[in-house]
C-alpha cells in the first residue's frame, strides 16, 4: 500500500492543478477544523517515527515543544539530505513538492509556527525553484499567507539553501546555519524544543516525516498506526542503490523482508550480471554494514524485515539500523576495505572540527584505512582502528562521531578476515578482490 | 524571589552541596584537587565556552534523586548541570580514564612536538594533560597537519600548527573587545584560527587571547624566545591604568630587575583570576605589551605558585610562596628509584649551588666558573 507515492506517476502532479484534482490539500481542510492539540494527538496515535535516521517518535517530539506565552515557535523542515546512499527526500521534493508543502502547513498549524523554514541541501540546486514555485502556487490558492482558508491561522514557508555541508543535517547545526552562523552543532541541552532557532522553541523534522503527516490526517492516526509491524508504523521510502538491477526510490510496507526487497521484481530486481550478494548497508552510510548471512536472517534465524526493530535485532553485534533508508548493496566484486575507506574519507571531510575526537579521529581512521587498502597496512593497524572508533563513539558533541565510528566498527566486526587478507597479501590485494569467501555461512557472533 | 536550597551532588564518593544551576565541573572544582576533570576548552569566565575538547567527560551513574537512571553516555561535565542526588564518577571510573586517554591522544595527534622551542612550555595545559593522561609514544605515523603561517600583528604570534581548536580566543574577542577580527575558517581537521585577510588584530584588549590560549598557539611576540618561563620569577604588581576596563593588576615575569613579560593573574585552574574590584582580571594591551619597566609598576610581592610545578621547581622551595613539599618517594612507593646519572658529577657547567634565578641578566658561562 502506497501512502506517499500513490500519485507520483500522475502527469503534472508537480503542479497545483493536478495535485489538487487528485485529492491534494484535503488534509489541510480537515486539520484546520481540528485543534492543534488534536492533530498532535493524531500524530501520537499514528506512532509515526522520525524518518531522518534516529527514528524518534514524532508525536512525542511535538509534545515536548515548549509553549511560553508571547514567544514565536518555529517548524523547520530538514531537507539537508546528505547521507551517502539516501536520496528519498530529493525524489519527494522533486516530484511531489505539494505533498511536502501540505504536510508543512498541517504541521505548522499543529505546532503554532507562523514562519516555517525548509533548509535544503546546497547541492540540490534545482529543487529550491520547484519548492518555491509550489509555495507560490499554494499561496495564490489561499493555502499559505494570512488567514489560511478563513481559519485565522497565518503561515509563511521560506526556503533556505545550505552551503553543502553534511553536518548541517544535524538539527542544531542546521539551526545555527539557518541563523546565518557557522554550521557547528550546539551542545545539548538545551534541546531545540526549548531553545532552537533564534533561541525560540523549534521542531526540526525530516521531509518524509512531514509528508507522512498528510496521510495520517487524511486517514486518521489510528488507521495509520495499524499499518506496519510493531512500533514501525506506516510506510517507508527506501532509496536503493549500489549493485542492483533496479536502483531507485521505493515505498515499502514495514513487513517486507530484506530478501524480497533486494531480489523481487517489484522492488530492486536482484543483483546484476548474475553476481551474488556480499553485503549491504540498510540505512544510509552511517549505519553498520551487514554481511549476507546476517542481512537476510537475524541471529534468531528469522527472516529479517525492513523495519526499525527487525533490522536492529541483536544490537550492533548482529544487527544494523533502518536509519534514513539509504539502502546500499554490495555484490561479490566489491572490496569492503575500499568501501570503508571511502566512507571514512567522507566523514573526515565532513567533520565540523568542533570537538577533538571527531576532528582528529576521523582523519586518522581514513589514513590507516588508506594504508591498508594500498597494501601498506599491518596487522596491528586493524586493532588500532578498532581502538580509535571505540574512543570516538559516544564521546562527541553530535552523532557525526558515532556515524563515523559505526561503519568502521561494523566492517572490522564482520569482515575482519578481508582486512587481514589485505594486510597479508599486499600485492595480490591490489589486483583482485577478496570476493565472497564464507559470508554465506553464518559466523559465530563475537560479543563486543 | 526566594532563595533556592542547595542541592547535593556526589562526585567520586565525595558529597558536596552546591547552588542549583552549577555544572558538574564547577561542583568538582569546589571539591578541588584531582577530582576536578581537566579542561582544555572550558573557561569559566567566558560565556558559551566548553563542550568541545571532551577532556572533561565524566560518567553519571545516577541522574538524580527523582530519576535515578544512569546517563547512557559519558557527558561533558563543563556543560552538564547538576541535579539533586546526582552521582558522578570522574577519577574513579575506568571508562572516564580511558576516554580521557583517548581524547589526549587525539589532541596530540597533530600537535607538533616542539615544546623545546615553544614559549608556552612550562605553563601549557596540553603538557599537563599529556603528562597525566597521555601515552609515552604516539601511535600516529603519518605526517602532521601543518598550516601556512599567518601574521596577525606586532604583538601576538599565531602558531596555527599548535592550535587545539578550543575556541577560547574567539569567545574572548567576542566578549571583551568591540570588534572581533579573527574567527574559525574551514572545517574539520583543517579548520583554523585566522583573520582570513592577514589583518593585524588591533584592539586594546586583544592581548588577553594569549592568556586564555591553553597551548602555544597564541603567544606574546614581545616575549618570544626571550626566556623560558621557569627561569623567570612571577611577581604580582599593579599600576594605575588609564583604561577604565583594565583592572591594572598583573603578573610580571622577571629575571633579575628585568621584566620579561606581563600577563594577567591566574587562579589555580589556569584561568584569569578575579581582580580586587570583583571583576575578571583582564588587562589591556598597554599594560601587557608596553609597560616593561619595574618603575611602571607597584610590586606587591612574589606570586604564590602552586599548580604549574615546573615554575615552582627550585625557585621558591624553602624561601617564599606556598609550593608544597612533594610527598617523599619512599612514602609513596616504598623505595627510591636508582639515580642512574647525577648531572653535577659529569658537568662542570651546571653547578647546583649557583641559582639561575639569582643571576642578573641572561646566564653566561662566566657565571659557572
């Protein structure tokens, strides 16, 4: 069942007429008749969890928003989608801009935000135009501006382009950047719900989260909450990429198995050229990589499903995370060392430089991985890498430190023999890849 | 407004009552001694500082009386407020010690090993930190990061290679001076302190960035390479400064009759101390850079040195000041380490009875004849 991308195939859905004709802005009409508290309650009932990566319940986040008398509140849409492998928000904003605008109006009304911001990634150079056109169309038709549809509620949506920094996807760095400052994450507490944008109470939500508010209001929170599995409710957009026959953005139900998602014709259509599956990062570059045996079945032997709980089954020893839904698939020809190196390079480049473990540690990990990849590594380097990531994780201001540490930790945890092979065969590793080895067989789980 | 009652917090099994709103670090400093976590970026006199270096991480194993859950991660004590009934582990937590070692290693990764030519040596917080928490050798075997030298004016020397990105100097310029001319450029491990256009820092209070810098990244050009700090004698002095913002209370670093350097007075945590008028004892650039004659100052007496052992070494033992006698090695480990080489047996030059601080002017080989 599709909730977000239901109408994505319709010609001209990017523009107001087609969108409205196909049931657009119904949720605003409905929401304006409700009280803001009722909307928050609906979202709470729906069990919607933040789609940006952490999976924090949205309704709860909204109810944390401080409401001091006389202080304006803000809603900020986090469209700074910079995680390697994640491109679901881009698709949503590019093809269904009105869905986001609609979700923003409803959410703004629920939170009492009269000035709502979309902070969009700098590299998405063409999308602000699409969004601004959609905002202008919405405004011309009375869905934005003063006294929306006679309800007495005023709301303006502003689009702000970022400078292209990954760190500005972190909510407090985003707020700093939006204020015109250097995009450094703030030290929490205070959380944005108390003192965010211009020290006013602020909610920062992902694009997909805000878009999901539209079906929640349309069908009711309880109905929405019935979809999915356990605490993973609704549907999720996955952006699949890597060695797949049909990479792209898919809207999936949460009870879909990973195997079906990769191999069925409805979704990714399997691995090209008859290759075999080696590993996969199920939720964007910062979540742990999983080898095939752990990806398809969890440690209990159950088929792994594409939802928050099933993917994280067993913690990081045997599991991963759904994250932001950037599904990266590696076939047997890919080198995990090289892959980890390029991720480490990314995090080294994107570290903001504020706190020492992340600033210094990410560069160090990258240099060590580079030396292993180019045949200059030593056995003790692998242990050193483990030690470095252990000392970065959890000791930094923002989650970027964790995001830099997890991929390295998971690669060593699950693919240590490939690292060792690189060290022991420095020349051979320059000419061929390690291949699949024995990853098809379940391995003993090493406690961390 | 009624006064809120003090709240109880336990740090390393020592319970103390503090005012609400106090941070864990400030509470630990009230206990004092080894319990207080080391800090590289936090500066109690600068608003907004702290949280960045991660050396002050502590473990909270009981959140508060109301919510006794432990905090899941180590927290930066400088930016975390205490709660009633909170239990904190600093020195007594293995996790904290390990994290502190890790942070020390990270800070030293790209820090040049140029202490022998660095003016900050002897009063460098990174030296203290690495002495207490660092490893004997580095595990880093790649080229250290270097920056192009940048001239930031006639009084202040910027050594970007030594910088640990504590942001203190930026806060200082923001909060003490009318205009801030330097800031952080770039991102990640190539982030740097810079004026971007090599403009001289020109402000009557900008010299205070030298005092807040925990390492040798910002040093006094008028003192550069003139002397080692442990050869100079710190003396407290004051003068009637015409600048209304300047407290006029300073510390002169003298050798013989010559004033080598003027700095603000510092407290036991290495921060600029509170002056007698109750305000923070920042001093103006005129006092710092231009008043280098003893006649400019009213001398109060020798400084009490008790933190930076290198400076206390030798000079004041049994004479003045409060430098405490080090605990005898016998008492600590029960045996005295074997002295492998007594320098005075092989060197004619370094005579123990001749005291460097008592020589007028720079030492000369004639002094040791």
